[in-house]
C-alpha cells in the first residue's frame, strides 16, 4: 500500500508533552465493534467496556536510561556523539543509533560519563554496533549512571528530560530491564484501576517485549512493501501461553494493552490462533490485509501519521475507520502519542 494513505494532519498542539494526572484520568476513544461506531469515554471506564473472563495482556519491559552522550577522539580531533541504545546483542555489546553517525568509523572509541567506553565494531548508516568496556550487570550499572531516559523525539525536541520522566515514562508493570521506549498504553494503569479490573473478573497476564528505538524511525519509503521493520527481542512464557489459551477456550477475549504486546503475541501464535511459549527477536510488520490470530481487542495510544503503528491499528479495524476515528480525536482535542490519551479498538462484529 502507498504510505501516503496513512497520512493525516496532526497539529503539534495535540502531541502531549506530559501524561494525564492521575494516569487513569486519561480519555479513551472506543472504536467499534459496529461499523462507524465511536464512543467518547475515559480509561476508568475500561473495566465496564470489557467482560468477566477477558484477559488484559501487559508488556512488563522496563525502560533503561539508554540515551548517552560522549566524545570521540581521533588524531587530536574531538567529536561530540549522542548514542541511543536500541538492542542488546551480548553481555557487552549493543546496537545503537548515533548522531552524528558519520563522525564514527570502525575502531573508534567513544568515551562516556563515568569512564565507560564504547568501541565501534561496525557502522551501517546511522546504526552503530558498540562493544563496551564493561560487561553484564556492571554495564547495566554504568549505563544507568551515564544515561538519561530516552523520551520519544517528538517530545524530546520540545522540552528536556527531567526528574518527573523517571517515573512518568515507566509503567506500573515495569519489571524486566531492556527497553529504550515505554510500552505506552500501559502508562494509563494505576493500582486503583487494577483493583477495579480484578473486581470485575477480568484477568491479567504479562509478556516481555523490549521496545527498541527503531519504533521511532520514520517510514522513508513510498510503499509499505519496501519498508524493513526493526527487530525487537521478546518472551512469552509457557504459563502465560497456557493462561491465554485456556481463557479463549472458555470464551474470554484476549485484549492486548499496546501494540508491543500485540506484535509479540501475534509472533507467538500459530495459524489456528493457539499461542505457544516463544522467545527471540521479532520484526513482524502488520499492515491492512493481515489476518490476526491471537488478539480479540486492542487498547493503544494515538499514533503519528505514516507510522508503522498507525498502519497496525488500520489493519486491526480498517484504514477508513481509523482515519475517521483519528479525525474525531483531533477535532475533540484528544492528546496524542506516548503521554497522550488512548483508544480501545474492537474488530468488526
């Protein structure tokens, strides 16, 4: 499909720079299940929009302070380099995006705060493969000391990262360190909301997908068939797979909280819809025409024009309906992107 088909006019004022406070006071636009049906609601209404026996699936990845600044010295020349880690390859190796990457060559060393050093093993365009001077848990500690929270570029370009983001940009479920971007649909949940969900008889389950900085990359091609999706590492445990399969067998619905949980579950699902224990890297790219196997409903934030995530939600419903839903959201002052409001999307009846 033409990438231009997923474009729409999004005023800058609609991009949220801070989350709603409290988190569960965010708005919620319900899309479907009937064709053309839109309902303005709030995140606190979520339990009553679902049924007892449904299962909400959360991503329990934890964002690390993955944005580092350092200096490269070569033959007396110094260059300032900004690095955003996006996928761990080993105890002491990470893939990253670097700016300006053209200042780096194989064999260069970048010195970061606290004495941490990274040697360039390979550079491909803006992506750099680093081998660090620390390894394993020691590297984790060094990154935590040298790095800052990697806010999405559409927020970071408008204000600096501050202390509030250390809490705001982690979900209630963050437990497995490794992400460089938050699974933002999960940011809306609070202990109070989780109690209401449990009282309603709605189950919860967790998967882990370490969201990479590639999620922020723009689609630079004209046709979706030519786009290469970034890869992210994830895990679906045998216990979670069994829980979800049993829930579906009882007639419950699998409700993915966020596109990250959705992409992981779809990667782990067989053609007949059964979810299996799964681990590894996934580069699944979902566009209209995709047949969903594991997911019965999706809660997600509002995404940017021509993004792979807007393509995904347009596959879950339809491009025309999601364009109409987003037009409604813009007209009614919904807040977009990572710190913004949410929508709950049901497939057509």
